[in-house]
C-alpha cells in the first residue's frame, strides 16, 4: 500500500499543478482517470507476491478411500504412500496430506483414507502430469505404479472431490497434544434428501454459525466441505479431531448441551435437512501430515 499511496500523491500533486494552470481537474471534472489509475495500481499490487489473492480462495479436497483385501496389500500401500506419494506431493508444494485408518478395521474390507488439499481446481487437475514427470516418484513408487494386473496393491479405490465451506475456506491442522496412536479423527457425512435441503444444511453451517459453535467448543476441525463429486450426493463432509475417545465424547456432550446449538437446531428453517448421517472413526498413520 505504500507504493499505491506514493503514486496517488504524485498524481494529485501533478493534478493540482495542472488545475492551477488550466482550471481543470486531470481526467475530467469527475476525476475518472484518477479512479481508474488507483484501481489498476491496486489490482497490480494484489496480483504480486506469488498471487496472494488467489491463495486466499476456498480450498478443494480430494479424499481417496483405498479398499484392500489383505494385510500384505496394506503394507504395500503404506510403503507407497510413505516413501513415494507424500514426498512427491510435498515436492509439488502440497504439504498437508492426511493418511488415516479406521480405529476398528474391517478385516474383510481394510480401508485407508487419504486427504489431499488443493488451492485450486487447476492444481488438482495438474497433479497427474506433475507426478508423471517426477522421476523420484516414479522410481520410489515403482512397486505400486507398475504392479501387474494379477497382483494389484488394492482391491478398489474411491475418490471424493469437495469444495471448502465459505465459512471455513482452508484446511486447518489440529492443535492436539496426545500421541497419534490414541487420537480420534471423526469424519462425518451428511446426506440431504434433495439438493435444496442439502444447500440448507450448508447454510446452517455458514450463515447459521454452526461452524462457530464447533470452533468455540474446540472441536479442532480439519475441514468442512461440500461434495462436488462422489458416490453419495447431495452430501457434505467434515473432519473433527480429538486427543482420545474420552476427549471426543466430552466434546460432543458439550455440543449437545450448548445453548447456541439448541437455539439453532430448533429453528424451523433448518428442519429436515439431513436424511442420512454417517460417522467414520479414524486414526492418523504415523507418517500422516495431519
């Protein structure tokens, strides 16, 4: 803003001299040239420093859910994620990548959840090309990347693409003190009966300040997101985090008894906006960034 101020003052001084000599305001009587100049300077400044304005937009998130048949597949996937995938994402300037596993793992359907934040859809779209050009990734991840059809590293993989809520536009690292081996990460999925009811639930989080209640009560939310593409829609998802199970239970007890929540949930305008609510209790992998 110092540069902007200096240029404006210079313009005004020159304009004052011109008006004294000619009796006219530079740019016409309404000063339109000055207004346009100021706007151009501000736009130029806001587009400097690596696109600061763009970085303040809403994040996008991809949640990959790997379905595995055996502990051997789980080990192969862990090796790939730890040694190849996360390091490659870090080199691509995607730093906060989460890897989670169910606290109660289903041995018939072993699952691994990977959460990847993106600053834009372009970054999401460009990732495949970047990984294809990353020789270190191709080499360290060869066992996974080049796995034969009859020895695949997973049974199936899901992908969910989300856009951050306007009331919580960026991923936030949780402020937890407990060891990762005891933490409880709760991924919640809220399906709406129709698109309109779903949008109403999103509004409840943003304009209704449901997010503010979670923040005030210390739920350590990592993200809130609108599902843009996935197998279950219309849908929103969010991830809250706790030091342990007792910590999680205490937080939800406080939430249920909170006067602001009681008032918000009693409003007629927010009735019947959830048709299905699922909770997935996860624990971060030792090598997870989150």
